[in-house]
C-alpha cells in the first residue's frame, strides 16, 4: 500500500523534477528522497519475495531479482575509501588553545558557527584520544617542545591544522621568541588570519576533511619519512 | 567490599588460597605509613598541571604540592606563550605598535590599545576630541562586557555548568558583530589610534547598539539566575579562594579581585580618564573576597557597563573623532586631492611615522582584570625606545598561590577560574 | 601626581639618596642611588605610597649607566602616583630586591615576579630575591632579550610543502 502511494507520488513529481536519477548512483550524487524511498520499499519487497506489487511471497531471491536488489541496496567501495570517509567525518580535535586564536576556536564550538554540524564537537583533552591538533596561537620557544610532545603522543592517523598567522608564518611577531609550527612538526592545513574568523577556521577544517576523504593514505610518516618520532617512555 | 559471609569451618578446606586470604582481610585499621602517624607525616605529592591542560585557561603550568587532596603549595611557571611583544614594539613606528600591543591581553584588545595610545598622547601632548573619547569609551565598555562573557562561559565550563558557555558566546557574537560593523574586525580591531579613533561609527551602528543594550540586561539577569542560587555553585564558590583586601594589596592585585574583597578601587572613578567622569555608574564590590563574590562582582560590572554605554551613546557629541593635528593623525583622504600640506603630512606619517618628543610616561587604565598600564619611553625618534605593558594578570597571578592554599584541588580550579588569568598578558 | 613643588619637598626629605627629580607632563619621577632603594621605598610607603603598581626595566643604551629599573608607586588614598628610577651599569647590575622583609621595613610582595622578569629580560640581579630565575624565557636560555643590543631575531618562513626547497649550503 505504502509502496503504491509512494510510486504515485514519484510519478507525479518526476515529470517536473529532473533530479530523479537512475538507481545505483555513486556516493555524493543528488538523490531525490522520494525516489530513494520507493527504491527502498521496492528492495524490501524484493527480499520478501517475488513481485513488486502483489501478494507477499516467501523470501527468496535469485538471478535478476537478486542483482536488482543488490544494485539498489548495496554500494561497493574500497576499504580505504570507507575508512577515510569515516575518519574525515569524525575528527576529534585536541583542546589545544595557545593564544588569541584559541578564543576564535572556542567560537566554532559555540552556536553560531557550530562545529557539531560536521561531527567535530568532541574536543578531547587527552592527546591519546584526539586525532586533530588545531594549533591555535603563537608557539613560543618554551612551548615548542611541549607541542611536539603532545603531537607525538597522539596516535596515528593524526592531522594538524595551523590556525592563524602566528604559528603558520610568525604572524605579526617575527622575533626571537616564536617558532613557526612547520619547523618542528608537519602541518596539513594552514589557516591564515589574525585571528581567522570562525568561518575561516571551519573552512580550513572542511578542507582537511576533503583532503582526508580524497586521499585515504594520508599517513604523514610515510609522506615525510618521519619514522622514529613516536614518544617512547623511559625504560621501555 | 565486605568480607564474604559464609560458613568457613567446613568450606575452608575447599577454598582456594586466594579466597582464604581474601576472607582474612578486615578493613578496620589500615597500617599507618612508616615514620609515624598523623596527617602531617603524610607524603607530599608534587603534581604538574602541565601547560596543556583543559582547566588552566591558557598555557599556564602549575606545580602543585598536594597532601592528599589538599593543596599545600602552588608554583606557577609561565612563559609558554611569551611573544616578545615589548621587544617587537621597539622596532616599529608608533602607530604600527598598536596592533602588536593589542595582541597582548587578547580579550581586552581595546584596553591595550587605549593604554598605549594614552601614553603616547601624554608624551606628544595630543588632545583627543570629545567624540573620539566617547567612541573609545563605548568600545572599551563593549570589550569589557565581551571579556566578562568569555570569562563567565569558560569559568562555568570549568565548574561543570557547561551550557553557560553557549549562552555567553551567543552574546559575545553580538558584541563582535558590533565591532565588525564599526571597525571591520572581530578581534584586535586596531580601532584606537594615537589621537582618537580611526573612523567614525557607520550608519546603523547606533540602532544596532541600542538594540543590544535593550536586550543585554535581561540576558545578564538570566545568566545570573542560572548560577547565583544554584546549590552546587554555592557550595563550590562560597568560602573558597578567600584572600582579604589587605593581602591582595600587598600582592599588587587590582580589578574585580580587589573589588570582590571590599576595596572599591576603580581607576574609572578614582582617576577618571577618557571622559569617564561624564558618566554616572556604580562600582560593585563584594564582602569577603571569595570566589562567589568575584562572580557576582563581574556580573554586576556587565550591568554597569551597559549603563555606561547607554549614556555614552545618548550623549555622543558631534565633531571630529581623531585629533586634527596633522603631525599625529592622518588627514582625511579628500584633503589629499586639494592640499599639498596634507599630502606631505600623509607621506611623512605613513613612511616614517609620528615623532614623539623624548620623555617617559606611564598611563594606567582599568581593564577587565585590573590596572593595565603602559610605560613608554621615547627618545625623539619615530620608534618607541621602550614599551612596557604592566599587565594585571601577571601581577594577580602572584596571589594565586595564597588564595588556593589549604583548599582542595577542585577549589583550586574554581579559584583559577575566578582569577581570570589571560596568559597572553601574563607572558607578553 | 604630586606637583612640582610637592616633588621637590619629597626629594628634600629623602636627602642624599635622590640624584635627580623630573617633573614631565605632570608625572613625577625621582632618580635615586641604587644602594638606597629600599630606604627610599620604605620612606615613600610611610608617606602613603603603599601600592607598587609596576616594577620594570629599561635599557638606556647607549647612555651610561645603561640599565634602569623603575618602580611605579601609587597612593590610593590621595590618588597620587610617583615613579622611582634607578640606573645601574651593565656589568655590576646588582640591586637590592624589594621583596624580602627587613626589620622595620615590610617587603613588597608584588615585586616577586616582576623582578624575575627584569632579571630575565635585562640581566639585573636582585640581591636576596627569594627565587631569582628566568620567568619568561626557558631556564637555560642565554642572553637577555630586551637589551637594546640583543637582536630582534626571527625565522625565515617555511612551510611543510616547500621544506625541500629550503636553500641549503652546497654539499
């Protein structure tokens, strides 16, 4: 019953709406919600067996029906792509605010630029649980070894965003006291600004998301040949 | 875990060695630690609240000596965000120092700029026009509200009242919208210049500001209502972090911390600068100087700031917003097309900067954290010879150890929150 | 600020410790002998200037004596400020610390961190300071950054992606 109604609705809609595409499109293509519902219902009917419209039959699918079912319900991809999709949509940023940029980083957690929309609101205090280090603020020479240590304590895969002009490129203060972040750790995305607006930082994080999504093999150790930099506890 | 209660006589032979040992444990008396009994002989544990910690409001490192959960001594170690601001300022022309110095106490940027511009204006004997002063007051008080909002949001977060963070940042966004409207930037606006402010407020700013002022007192009341009678807040803040006014003065503490202890010292009233004498506002003070008083004082300060801004907006005089002394301030752009002198002044100011007669001056203002002062030494050239920022958090931090001694770690966290340290100002 | 006459009266009272008085832009400064700083501070405190607002250092390069230490005092009762300045040469930059208590002269606790900062940035040693070590720079840093002859420093800007293009000395 529901299926017939849904089909009728799509029938009415598809004449005017060119967005309804063929079944089996890849990830990211625009899918009309009505059509999807129809296909879902159709597929579950298939599983229940036999005809799409008719009395329910005991479930068994074979041949063309099975293929159609699989086409409509199942999507194939590589493991790396799936894992990259999961990783990119669930960064756990480390709470690492250094200076003024930290206030704008707090702003992205706030309600106007809501980082929870994208799934990144789980700021973890412990570097062992975090995978994204947003270096927000100026890195002084006293702090640099500590930042490096925190970065080493994070587990693979991990990424770093250098937020603001000071850690990316010395910013307003090119003097004896500061160190650019690239000097002691690899940085994936630099976000310019002093401080960058929350929207700019969000753009940077989303850019990182796109980078991770596109290139599943993003491990920095292979990219930069940086073996032997894991934190080793004394006596281990 | 109470000892297992079953008949041991016939079952003891079937019990494993482990079970028999387990049953023989009684929890009545634990052995006192070697070396005697009594609380004083307990070992002291020195714990490092490292620079990377969610509750330290920046990169503050604390070496805390604990006896059980009781704090016995705290040694703060700072310098983790030392930026060499004062050294950088010696290398730049006077008006270029303003953005450098603004980034010191990064929640009170207008105050940093005010204190530096005030010192330079004292040395150069520059008169700031009335409209410029009123605009400065509006922006400084908005900055005070914003600083207290961020403080409130993060302090409540430390205490566990997590929703306050979102409410406070919602109002903060409104303040930042106002800043963006008048200055173009949310933070570190470079709005204050030597001689006044860089630009007049645009059309629509007054309406937007009035709307904000109409709504803000209700919001402050709502936030106050959320916290001030809450049982947990009362238990955590009442009576913790106590330090009396006399002791605070020995440590050089000023600002809301001193006012919470009952001393009504506020530079806006005591030594009015920048037309603060034209406005009618009260100074909130506390009674005992514990954390609860500090919270209340800052709440009320937000209310008073709203009153000041309202008066400044209503009484905003017409006129120039920056001094007309062309040797100090850039001439308006339309003059460059007609006047040769204006062109020369513009050229000299932009390339070389303004020249300040030699001398030394100290200019203090009342920032959200206390007395913020700037000491400028000029040697007659276009670059300052020494800029020293007397930061309130740097001095207030000295009192932190005494405030938190004798309390629990949780009280120490609450005290640190109520202290409102800004590490950018502490480390400069 | 005490006005010019008031400043002269204070200077007279302090006697030989005062080297110079400056009244500039309505701000009063007393320049004193480095050896007598504790006495001067104690006497000013008795006169009412009981709050030390700031303690900071200056480098007067190239004038000698090069390093200066300034004490900004505030009288809260009369809302009056006065600055006390002392100057020491670069080698032999030793001043009595304002922190410790002395018989008949309570110390200024607020000077603790501020003197450490002056030591760190300028190299002025404060005798009898309870804990004189570097406060802003790392403990093992060499040099005193805010001296005028210390270089500004700075790093060439380098990003991760162009690290391989960093100019290197020929092998």
